[in-house]
C-alpha cells in the first residue's frame, strides 16, 4: 500500500519567489490559513510555550531562517519521499497488518518535530521537517507511524500516564529496531548527552516514584514542561526501558498485541516496587 502524503512542505515552498524571498501574505493565507486543521496541535504547543504566540509574529521572527534554510527544506522533502514507503512497509510488517492512512509533512516553527492528531475524523501522523530528528529523517517518521499503527489496534488515552508510558516507549523501541546504528539519545529526540545522562540518573533513582507524581500525563513527554521534579520528556526514556524489558520477557508479538487493560496492568506493575 502506498502512503498518501499531505504535502504542506510543497505549499510552504510555493510561498517563495524566484529570488528565494518568502512572501508573508502567501505564507499566512495559502500555507497557514488554508490548512489550519493541520496546525491545531502545534499552535496549542506554541501557546503553552509562549502565550503571545501568533503565526504572524512567528513569521517575522523566522523569516530570515526560512529563507536561509530553503535548500534544506527541499532536500528533506526529497528525503521524505525517498524513504516513506519503505518505512511504512517495515512498520506494517511488524504489526502484521496494513492501514489506510495519510501522512502530513510541514514546516513548523522550530519547536516540535512530530505528533499525531485527528483531522477530518481520522488519526494522522504529522511531522515538521524543520525540527525533525537528524541525522535521519526516518527516525521521527518511523516514531509517528508506529503511533498511527498502534492506535489502530488499541484505544490509547493520552491523558492516562499508564497509556502514555507504554505508547511512547513502544514507538521509541520500534524506531530503534527499524533504524539501527545510532546512540539511544538519537531515538529519544536527538538530545544532548548531558540531557540523556539526566534521564539515566533520575530514572535509576526514581523509577518507582514516577507514578506517584501528581502531574498531567503529557507533562512527562512534552518538552515545554521543564519546571518539574523530573527531567523534561522523561516519559520517553522510562517507557522505552519498560518496553525493552517486556519484550525480553514476553516477546515482541505479545507486547504489540496487548489490549488496553493489559497495557495498564503491566505498566502499573512495572513502575510499582514489589514488597
């Protein structure tokens, strides 16, 4: 099955003139305004980071960067098309099924790389190629596609910490399995060694404390939540460790096919100390 791409990068590039200058009106009207339904999550994320956020102000701040990076966007777009069908085949092979889905690629605001969202009643993966995990675009493309497949099998509640830890951990684990050769920090969004080391240290001391922390589930995985008693995005590292251990114990096929009650029970057990 081929992938249907909602190519907002192509729309974005159409806002440039022959001299490589980007037109603000075309950007706001043709790129943002005509495609608002794909920007819902990233707008919310940006406003969580800065309440005064607006696409117009973001354009003014990023105009020079957009123009300087135009060639990168063209190259990343080509890379996407060269690998996405292979990534789909690999993920479909692991889940032993195919799904009918769209994949949206865009140029965002340099602060979020990938997410899934409901658009026109359909769950789709969305990736902002300007903040994608490098050195390989395939890493974040795989991560978000795993989410789409997993959600097609089981009803994940992204406001439930048990679901979130399993859901994100599985995406990191399978992304590593399908994109070998990188350090773990790359699969965990390409963070610096120092940030990665903070996860390792915190998790080693606080694994059984995690579920007792009174924070919303998304605080453990979204990067804007940094003023907490745990390192930002610790949920990815914690979930990855859990999935690795569960796969070692039960095998990948069983872990992938757990129903929601089993997911919550196993996740709760994993992060609860035995007497």
